[in-house]
C-alpha cells in the first residue's frame, strides 16, 4: 500500500520540480507583479509604467541577452560595463569630431553610432582572443578587461564627461519613439514606445531564434554542455567562443550608445558601472545555468523586468537605493542555490 503512494508522491514532486524549472521565472514574475500592484496600486500595472520600466532598462536588457549567450557557452564576461563606457566614449568623440569638421548631423551620428558598435566588438574580440588563443580562464581575461577598458575610457576624457555637440538629433536614439495608438500617458498625450525599447525587443527575438533554431545556437549549447564531446562532433569550439565574445562586445557597444543618447553625454567614470552585475543577475534569474549548456533569452528578458520591479519597489518603499546592490547579490546567490538543488536532485 505504501509503495504506490510513495511512487505517486515522487511523481508529483518530479512534475512540480519540472514545472518550476521551466516556468519558475514566470511564476516569480507573476508573484512579484501581484505584490507590486498591492503595494503601489493599479498605476503600477499601467502601460505607461511598463513602458518606462522597459525604456530605463533596455540597455541592461541588451547586455543580458549577450551575457546569456556567453554563459550558455560556459563562459562569463565581467568587462561589459567597462566596454559600455569605452565604446560610448569613442562613439561620442567620433561624432563630435565630425560635427566640428562640418559634417551633417545625421552623417556624424551614424558614423559615431557605428564607431560605438565596432569599438565594442573589438573589445569583445580582445576578450575572446585572450580566452581562446591565450587560454586564459574567462573570469581572469574579462576581469582584466573590466579594469583596462574602464581605464581607457577614463583616459579619453581625463576621467571627466564627454558632452554631445549634436543639437537634438542624437537624443532621439535613446528618447525618441513611435506613438502607440489608443494609449495616452498621465498627461493625456499619446504614449510612445521608444526606439531603445524596440531595439531591445528585436534583439531579444533574434537572439532567441538563433539560440534555439540556428546551427550556431545548437553548437553554442553543445560547447557549453560538453566541450570535449562538441569537439569530437566536429564543432569548432574556438570559433564559437570567439564569435560569442565578439557578439557580446557589439551588444555592449549598442547598450553604451543607447545610454549616452538618453543622457546626451558620457560619464567615463559612471557609465556602465556595475552593469555586469545587473546582466548576470538577470540571466541567472531567467534560468540560464552558470554551468553552461542551457539558457533562454526570453527568461533573461523576464529577469531584467523582475530586477526593474525590485528596484521600483525599493524606491517606492523609501528604502535607501544603496541597498539595491545587496538585493541583487542575494538574488544571484538564491538563484544559483536553486540551480544547484536541481543538479543534486
């Protein structure tokens, strides 16, 4: 009599564990959303509020997408915040130099934006080369990048700020958008979805497709799950890892462009500071395994929104913003403990 009961209990426990493993981040989002509505009222659930949340965290979201790919491949990138700063600084200096030479504003902005992305890809490629060809551990290589790239950014402006010389067009990248029909903000004006948010969504959709449907995505998962088996299967492990870090750098360049466009300036000492923690936290919350071999871009996107809601709750509750780092650290540790319990089970 006891054996069937024990088997049924074990089966139910397994199904519940599988449910949380697959949809845990969604369940966490629903519970946190309900808590936010209860504590902050129905205004939290408004379209305008979620539009603001996504706009403010679009750059972190883009970093989290790249970090998902890196971690799935069995790596880590601690330098993304510094790459954001150096790429944005280089792009801003390029744009300002072209404007001083008399180039048209749109042309100068386009070249400056391209310079940001290319600079990010070069920085990411440096990380990839150190890991693949220099055989350095990802933690060590990107830790060096964290210090070196920030130092380069500081040297570009003597640790100061670089201000945009664009009259108004440059700000449109991070603050402009498309009007949403039938939606208005609290002032009664048409609600817009910003270009930054749209870019975040597009990159997330494309990255999720590549990770789950493309040959590159399958090889990426194979490398992270078992590098030796992937190599025997004919996968070029070095190429996959190098490309992944280059992509991460390019996405960091895009994130830097969006951030400096929102503020119309680059603070070389503050831009991107701590962004690597936010990106890693979002990825881990989203269910990506730090052991590599498994990850979901859509889960990282939900993780970004969860972090944004936590930050919103801290602000609304009147808690000192300096506690935000402690909360993020605790969330990372908790998420890793949950992953570890899955492996043990």
